[in-house]
C-alpha cells in the first residue's frame, strides 16, 4: 500500500479516485444535467446498443460533459435501433435513431457538447408517465 | 508567594494563591459548615470530593467579573482575585438546608439508639441548621448490617462522604472499600459487597475514625466486659496501652494531651478489675525480645551472611501484620517474630501470673484497653490461643472504656491518682513512647545501643527518630563500624513503599518501624474522635514524650520487673521458653481471584 | 478498473440494518452476478440517509432515484425493471402525502428540501469502509493543508472565526476551547472524542461514525496538531458495535496510507488514535467522568476547575469534543470560515443534526441550518403530526432539556434562543408530542432516566432527583397534593443550583419546563385527579353505562380483582377502589357499555 506522504500525493490519489464517485456527484444534480437514455431491450442489444452506450459514456467523460447516461427498455423504435433519447434541462426530449458507434461520437461532439442536431431524429409518438 | 484579595460576606481578606474559599473564610472567622471535607493537616489524610454540597456558597463575582451561575463548593473552589462571595444569603441558606434535608431523608431516624449519637457530624449539622422536619420523604436505602471482629458496618447511614474510601485506598493502599452501584443505591462498600473479613481489609479502623456518622463503628465489647467483671468465678485482668493515657481525658472534657495515667488506673480499679496492669510492661518485654532478635540478625549480617533477613521490621501493629500477610506474604520473614505487647502480656498473664495466683487459665479473663480496633481482630487469631483459650480474651477501645466509666457513675475528673498493680504494672519511658510513630524504634535503639556497646547512652532522646512526617530516616552511630540505618513510617501506603524496595533488593535500612495509623497509635481507630482536628493528635504526640520524660526509668532493659521475669521464668531473651510464649509465625493470607 | 454505469447505494445505518438492509445488499450482489452486470453496476453500502421512517433506503445513481421501504424480495424487480429496462419501480418511490405524487428525487421531498447536510455530507454518499471514497471526496485534504501551513494558531483562528460551537450540548466555542488547551504546556497532551452519546433516542453521532468515520479521524488529527497533542482517544459507547467496527476499519486504512502514525504528510507531526469503550453509563458522557472512566477509575465527574484543558486524562492537558463538532472541522478548513459563518444565526453558526422522533410523520435524522424555525422542522421537514393530531410540545435536549410549546413554533432554533425559551439545544434530540402526551408523564419519564443514570456522588442529584421522581410518581397516581407542586419547584431549583455536574444541574429541566408551560395539566392531576391527555393509567376511570349494560356478566368474569359486581341481567358496577385499570373488561364488553374517562 503506497503511503501518502504529502499534499501532492493526496491530490494525485484524489484525482485517480474521483472518477469513481463521479456518478454519484452527478446524481446529486440530475435536474441540471443532460439525461441520455440508450434503449437496451433485445433489439437494441442485438444491434450493438451496448457498445454505443460505452462510446457515449467515454466520450462524455473525455470532454467532462455534464451528462448522465442510463439504459432503458424498449422505446418502441425497433426499426431504428440503436436509439438514444437525449433530454437537455428545460427542453423537450429528442430521440435519435440509427446511432452506430461512429455516430455516437458525433452525437456527443455535435449535440451534447454543442447544439447541433443530427439526422435521424425520430418524432415522439407517445407520452410517458414520467413527463406528466 | 502570590496573594489574592477577595471579599466574603462584605469583609475583605487576603490569602495566598491556591487557597480555597473555605480556608479564606476561616481566616475571617467565618465558619462554613462542611460534611464530606476532611483534612488532617500534616498527617497525610485528605478527603476532598466536593460531593456533599453542604458547604456551597454564592459567588457573586467570579474570575470573569460575572456571577457564577450555580452555587460553588467552598471546600474545593479556589479564590480568584477580586472574588465576591456570600456564604449566608437566602439562596445559600435555603439550598444548604434543602441539601441537608435530602441527606436526612435517606438516613435512619434513630439518633437515640445510634452508636454515634453525641459525636455525629450529621447530627451536629442538623442541630446547627435548625432542621425541624424532613419534607422530602420517600424510599430509604436498606442494606443489612454487617459485623466483623473489629468493625460494624451499617451502610444505611452512609452519606457518601467517601472519607473511608480515601483513607483505605490512598492513605493505607489497602483498597478494601470503594463506592459501588450507581445513583440512589450508591454506597461505599467492599468489592462485590463481600463480607469485610473476605476482603483485603486489615481492620486498621481508620475508616471508623474518619466516618462522620454511624455507618462505620467499632464492635462494642462493653456489655461482655460488664458481665465478666460481675462474674464471681472469674479473675479479670486488664492491661492498658500507652496511647490510651494521653487521650482518655478528652472523653471527659479535659484538654487534649492531658496525661491521665493515675486517674485511668483509679477508674479501672473502681470498675472492679481484679488486677490493673500496664501494656507498657510488656512493651519493655517486647524490646528485650525484639532487640535481641535485631542484634542477632545484625551480627550475622555484618559478618557477611547474606541470607539473613535485613531490614528487620517491627511487628507490634496488628493492622500492619494483616497487611503484609495479605499483600506481601512472600516477605513475611522480614518482620520480627516477636509478638505484640498485647499478646506477650496475655501469654505471660495466663501462664506465669495465673500460676502465681493459683488460678486456672480458663478462670482468668485478660482484657486489654487499646487505642486500636485491629487489636480486637488480633485477640481472635488461632495462633494466640492455647487449647482454644485466647491469651487475651478481647480488647476494648479507649471510647468503650470512657462509656464504661460513665455507665458506672465514676466521676473521672475528680479521681485521685492510683498506681498500676505489681508485678506486671511497672514500666519505663521507653515503653510509653510506643504510642507515637518512631517510639518503638527509639526504645529499641536505647536498649540495643547499651547491649551492643556495653556503654551507657550519652543521650537518651533520639530526636532524629521523632517527627510527624510519614517517612523518616535516620542514621544512629552506635560504634565504630556500626552505623544503624533506620527508617520509621506510618500509613500502610508508606509501608508498601518500604516492602517494594525490599523486594527489589534496594532497601538501605537495617531496621524499619511500621505503624498503620496517622502519627502512630495516638490516632488509632479506637481513640476519641477528633473530627479532623490535627492539633488534638499533635497534643497527644507531645504528651507521649512528656510522659516518657516523667518516668524515673527510661530504658526497657533497666526495668527491674522485666529483669525479674527473665530471672524467674523466661531465662533470657529469645530463649526456648521466650520463643514458645513470646514469639509467633506469620501466614500467607493472600487472596487472589484465580485461587477461588 | 470497471467503468460502472450504475451505482446502487444501500443505507447501512443501524436502523436500516435492523430492517435487513444487509440482506438487500447480498441479494443485489447475487443478482448482478446472475445477470452479468458485475462490470456495469457497483453495489455500495453507505451511511445513514436520515429518512429513517422510510427505511430501508436504496438510492439509484446516476438518475438519483430514491427508493423507500425496500425489502430483500424487491431487489429482483429493481434490477430487472430499473437497471435493465430503465423503468422506475413506482410502488417503491416516496409518496408525498400532500400532493399524493411520487417523488423520485430526494431533493423534491419535503423531508430533504430544507436540509443542509454538512456534518452528514458523506453519509449516504460514500462507502464508509472504503478510505478511497473518502479521499475522492476531498478527504484528508484539510489535514494536509493544515500541516503544510504549519501554523497551529492560524488554524485555531480559522475555527474561532467560523463560529463553530460545541455540538454535544454545551455550545462552547470550539476554537476558543482549542486555544485554551494549546496554551497549557506538558510533555503529553490528549485529543479526546466524546462518542458516548447517552441521550435516549439520540443517534446523530452514531450515524456520523457509521457513515463517515474518516472525518472524525481527520478532524482529531487537525485538532491534535492545533493543541499540541500526539495522541487521540475516542470514547465510544459499547452499545454501538457497528460504529466501532467501522471506526476500526477506518483507523486501519488510515494507518495503511500513512495518514495516521508517524510523520504525517512528511512533517514531524505524529498522531495516533486509540478506541476506548464505555460500559453503559450516561454520566460518562460528562467530560470529567469520561476521562476518569478511561483512566480505569469509577466513572464519576469531578469538580471544575480544574478543567480538562489544564488537568485532563492522566492529569495532562486534554481537549474533549463531540463527534458532530469534529465532523464540521475538515469542511471548515476546506471551504473556509467565511462560508461556514455565512450559515446560521449571529451567535450560532453552521448547521445542527437533529434526531427527529415522537408523534411526527417523518421520523429520522435531519441536518438543518441554525435559525430554521420549529414550525419548518415539524411541519415541512417532519411532515406534520402523525394521524393529523394537534401539536402539543416538542422536547429538545433530551433529559437535560425542556419543552417548547406552540408559542415557540416560530422561534429560530439556535443555542441562545432555546435557553431563553427554558430549554436547551442539547446533543440534538427532538421529540414531538401531540395531544395524547401527558406532560407530567413526560417529566416523570425523563426523571426515571436521570435517577437511573446518576452516578451517586453528590447529595442533590443522588437523593434529590429520586425525591423529584417520587413526587411525580405520586402525582401520576392521583395521590399528589398542591404542596407537592411547590416542593417540585423548590427542590428542582435547589438541585439545579447545587449539583456537582451537568447531569444533576440539568436533570430538573424537564420538570421546571413542563410545570411552567403546563401548570394546568399538573393541577388537573392533583386537584381533579384527572389526566387531560388520557395517558396516566391510574387516573383513568372505567365506568359501566347502566343504560347500555345488559348484565351478561362477561366483564365481571374477566376482572382480575373482582372489582365488578352485579346480578345477572341487571346493570353491573365497577368498584373504583378495587379497579386496577387493566382494561380487560373494556376489551370484553360486546355492548360498548364500558367507557374510559
């Protein structure tokens, strides 16, 4: 076990460990963060949604974006899987379809980091209980 | 030394830094009542828990210039500069009286039958504060009474002053008593509430001496004595210890330190004892035996024998004997094998003297009057019985004797002096100083010096052995090549230090005197209560040495009666007969939890 | 290192433990193995979330869903629905009683809205048995900073300026206490943490120790540096085995990292901490009694002065502070004294942790800024009185405190206001009482406690409290007199004035407070032999209504004292002298003929 022998040692250790708690720190502030949901039902998984989720998470971490990424069940857009729903604070949720890992990166860089929408937006055709 | 000025009850006083409000008030002649507080100045006994809350006072101006929120206990609160104190405001008087009423509400209401009635500090407080009713009645403590050979414990009367605990733990380092339980059932008792005889108690009786109420009192043998004296078939012989004669007068209103030997003997005669003898006589005998033993050990030791037990330690104090048997049995060959004067006396009276007056042993009763409560325990030791018959049947304390004298309508103050009976009544100055710390050692040296050197003492008073400090040491130059290194201690915590030093092989002494009680037997557990007034003890101490000066003979070996008993009966000191009658052995009475 | 996408936090406080939160953790762990989620989901046991009424608590992150009253059987559904399908389990969400809406995020709950968790900042967030999580959250940074600055007086000044006051009940300014001790020279000094927490029903310190033990270790080291002590002692009551376990783990981990022991952070400051256990005595929470208990002596207080800062443990200068006081120290150093002193009132800075209990809807642990009103605490955070009953009083300060009535509901809570109102802050117990609480019984309940816990050293507490209790007992039995009420006041005042330590000096407070605020209730007991709240059993009267009684004799047959007389088919009568108010007849009667007055 490496001993911590100075404030510099402590700071370094803290940096290494902070990512572990990031999820919880974010959780405290969920309302003010961008909430990203990746559909992970059977069709989602079959079309590689798991990898898409990893890409989104990694990219967001790299860029230190205030984003919370969770998986969700079938959103119903099985024809357009993998699908990703993005809800920015104060805005309506937007669902993107046909998100490949490459497109996922683009999604992060263009829409999450900036405000540029991508092609392949799916119009929402039902209401969810959450929003009531 | 820094001094502080403060104001108590509208009067100014200046005291040294560190003085308590209680003492500062005393300087002004203001007497704040106390209960748990106990301080025997110069004699190493201090009890200051600040728990009874009787001495509370109002601090109108404290160190921060503001009044103290609560009342402060005067006995432990130190004065601060410009302090303003009220000791008798209505708030204080109401609180003090309520606190006393609370204490009385958990105290048996049986003054008239209590052993402490008339000398009880709680009773005095109730009288002083004018208690007329106990408004807070409720549950009372109920413990059972316990009787041991020397001490009676009636814990329902305990007021939790903790004096007995302090004396047993700090002064004696015996540790038999401590507070047990919590809250209302809290009381001072033994570990696991066991019987006193099962505990480490040595029966020194100092707890009895300091208890302000009737929770701890002595076993009373007066009724038994009255019956024995009235019995026409028994010859009742009495022996009186040295310390009794300088204290008994206090029980009759005489000045502390009055030497009342003559009146004492007269009273004993009038009480109806068949023979009134003197323990001082056997004290001289003890010096002969112990002195010879000391010279014997010293001779071997100085010749190079490393197996001989040096230092020799005195063995006349029964509480001390209990102490080393129970706590240091591995060192029990160091104390002298000589019995105490009380027991030597009993042995001689029931053999030599019984024969002389043609009386059977069983028809003789030997009673001692002692300043001590441990002597009651000593009488019951199996090794001090012959065929089940004790050498000394029982011992009464100075206080019991006073009660007996009063019961018998004797006007003590106006008695004419009478002498002790012969042949066991003649004694020397060396004997009477047994009553003070250092006295046994000085008596032994007076004889040892002359026996070893064969010369007369240049000066008879060994003032270097006298004093009231708890540990004293002195070197006595006897002759070329022989400087006796001596130590005198009182208080068993100091005795413990000596024993631990011996155990480490570091003791520099040739002989050590040990007494359990403060200042020696003069402040024994059976002496008249002094309630913390050290001047009384000091007066008795001075009287002992005055009594020594008053004696025509002042060296034990010059006592003709002692010389006669050796010639007629014993042969010589430490002879076979002397060993049989006048010496004893000690036992391992250590208790440990593992053994049980 | 796995890149977790989800954290599931399970409350591991003693309360939730008692409701099987440990089993919930085990179930989750098994399930994530079964479902192949081991790399995605981290299961973490944390400290107390505070909402004990609704425990066991499970919190899902990153979406911050707060599940309440979770059972081990619910784990499967949570994993399948929430983690895998992304759907919240509605039935486990908190239901707001007013709006009847489910609240998923604790920030929207009435219970949490007005709370400000400073001392409890890490409780419910980190795994207390993992020092890494503490470090990740700025742990030990304050200690490092203080040691690097190497100026004890400067650090003491920060604590002084922050306005932090002792959270154990006394409210003495902490910085000043440290400063006084730092000025006494000795070859060894001691920094002592009072974790005895004897107040009945109080669990603030327990939760901090169970949920964030490192904060205490760090704070003690900081304090030790400031006063010049190289040894720390934590006196913790033996009745807190979980806290003791978590402390032991934390101490070991700190030592492994070199954060405890010799040459901390490369300086020449050494600091070690030892645990000492209490043995079930409330009085040992008093600092001098605590010190004597640690010395192996009887746990009795001794008079002050001398204060522990001069003569403490083993007669060396020592500083005793409460757990919650320590919990505030690292965050004051990290965030600054200006930040801390911006919270609270003028003379009471920062927050206070309260154990909210009694007849209130949201029972649990709360931390609020000083200055919040009782009304906010009881009605907003506490969710109001249970069963919609009427508020009667709130007891603060435990057996040392007093009752605050309706007229104090809008008083800002701080040290001085509570004392002015006849109570005190105490260590943070807050018991809410409604119209069914008898205030005489409340005073008697607290006296029962102090009578049991008194050490017995001083006469006023040992005997006086017992007498107070006996008088209260008589009153609740209907045998009190008006003189008794005078006696109560006088005796209570004298005990307060003359007792040796804080226990005796404050034990009459419940009596004085209730007798002042509820005089009529006392008089009703004494003069009318009635208990207005209907609580005192001896004052209840069971009466048979002759109109309703058909003489079936069922009640007479169950009466254990043969107090009911009457012939068959004729109305029966209860002899009040013989009746022991057991209520058996009341239970038995099928005709509602018996009423309790």
